[in-house]
């Protein structure tokens, strides 16, 4: 199985047509039950290291895991593409549950969902249905074609990657970003020159911040191809101006994916900074999550931030906090995660179910 590389709400490289990460405005529950308008507060849990060590025997039961899987399976056929995409990724720790939904999603009307399905198929090593992928080399979306190349390569099916060269120089930001990301994931050092050419060509009249997002993704691709100096612009983006918060969030995510342990002190400063230099909650949570994914021992400020955010009035903040708890993998985090399986927001429900499966996977169950 390849490492998890898909983050639908954070990748910022894929347009899930007419959708956003926050989900729809209507009430919804994957459990098909009546739900409260305001999420009930959840109790604080002691997540300090000495307390976590006392609780490793507490892991999700098979019934709880089955409930989380059922929730994600229902979300994967929801009418909203962003929920379908997030649900697919959430099922990555359970390939057998993911497999039938991936098959369905390969013909999804939304190109974003098809893209995510292919990436999940590759990351989960679901190669039994690889015959279904070859026709997707002719998909109307060039992003989907690029993902099909990645998936075929992951399943050791000979595939000509040359068309990625034209995608990497496309005038479409989405196509170029996805092609560059996939070139990095394929890991062939010969692609370094192509990635550098893509950066040099620029993106014309595109919004300057969107260009900077692309450049960060290109830097990450160079690192994956062996050019470690590509880490520097990503680290620098951690301290981008406040109004360029998307850059900082993406930088946090990329540094975690790249395993940049030297970035830990910088991420800690983002979490702990106060007063005029304090960053918005979304950035602080992104930094906290990245610290956890890098294997750092979370300090008191990080744990306090996550627990407070799990009770936020904003759906996306609660979801971010719950996903971070899932990456923590601590049995103590399970109490907080379980409390959000019945959250009013579908986005938070999906995050909680995903986090529960991550905790189960971390505990070896």
C-alpha cells in the first residue's frame, strides 16, 4: 500500500465542481436520524503523554469500526461530490470496504471524485479491478488521465507516462498542479527538468496566490524526486502574510507528507504564537496536525488547541480537530472522536468516522 497522499479539502489542486470543503447548508445525517442544530459540547479528555500510556487498551470495538465504515459507505454515495470524495479517503484504512465504492466512483459524473477514486485505488493497492482503469486514460478530464497513469503504475501495469509532460505545461492550473503532484509521486528523477520547466513557464494571468500554491506543490514534487532544496520555499511559506493563509495551511500539510522533521520548531511556533503574531485557528490546527503526523510528542498548547477546536461552532474547525485526533492514534482520543459521530455536520461525521478507522489502524486492530 502506498502512503496516503490524498487530502480533498487541503490539496487545493482539484476543482470538485461547484462544491466546497464545508459541505451543504441542509441538515443531513449519514445515520438517517434526526439531529440537533447545535452540536453538543464534548467533555475534555486528559491527553498528556502519561495519561495516553495508561489507555492503550482502549481501542475501537469491531462494532464501532463497523459503524464508522457504514457511515463512510453511506457518505460515499451522497449527492454532494465533496462528501463522496472525503468518504473514499476516509475508508483507506479499510481496503475491503473501500473496494466496491472505488469501482462505483470510477464512473462518477464528477471529475474530482473520479480523480480521488483513482488515487485511493493506488494508495490502497486495489489492483484486482485494474482493467477498469485503462479506459480512463481517455477520460475527458486530463487530471483524471494523470491519476489513471499513477494508478496503473502503482499496480505494475506498463503505462506510457509521456502525456504527463503536456499536462505539466498546461494552461489549466488544476491540470498542471495535479500532473506535477503525480510526477513527484511516481518518483522518477528524470522528471526534475520537467517540473522546473513547469515552474519557469508560469501561469499567465492566474491569481498570484494561486500561482504560489502551485509553486509549493511543484517544490514538494522536486523534494520527492530527490531535490531536497525544494523544502526551503515550503518552510518559508509557513510564515506567509496573514492574508495568504492558504499558503501556510498547504505548507503545513506538505511538510508532514514529506516527513520534514526539521520543520517541527517552526510548526510549534505557529501553534503557540500569541498576541499580534497569533495565527488564525485554521492555520494553528494545520500546524498541530502536521506536528502529530511527523511523530512529535504534542505539548500542552497543541492538545489544548485541538480539544477546544473539537467544540467549535464552525463545522470545518471541528472536522480539522477530529482528523488531528485520528492522526494522534491515541486511545484517549477515541472518546472525543466517538462523540462527533453524531455531529450535526456531515463533514464532521465523516471526519470522525475517518479518525476512528485511523485509530484502529494505529492500534493494529
